[in-house]
C-alpha cells in the first residue's frame, strides 16, 4: 500500500465518520412516566410535551383548564397494586378500629 492509497482511505473514513455523526438524531427520554395513570399533553408554540404526574383524571383536567392541553390515560402505567400514587396504607393499629 502506498502513501496515496493510505491518504485516500483515511479521507474516506473521515468523511464517513463525519456523515454518520451529523446524520444521527438525538434520542428523547421516555415520554410516559409509568408511575401515574393520567398524563397531560400540552401544546405550545415550541411544540408539545407530555407530563404524566396525575393520579386522577380530575386532577389533570384541573391543571389543563384554560391551557392548550388535554388529558389522556397513560398507556405505560405500571401500578400493579391498583392504588393511585401517593395513597398510603392505613397503619395496622388503626385498621381494626375503623369499619368501612
């Protein structure tokens, strides 16, 4: 291999590497947080964003009131206990005293 051939290979590899780096798009984080069953999708001048931070549809609708937003159910909700986030279990000493 002569010097000219090596220089061409280095140049071709440099161009290929530069094109690959420039063509790569940034990766976005997961949009839907799995900890809450309701998400707020807000529409702004800069685009839209989704915020999953609501335990009930009513909470989300209160936050969306008067804004360019809508509420939707979280397709990735992963709460297997069935209780909304933030709901605490009753202490055992009170559980027997309170009848529901």
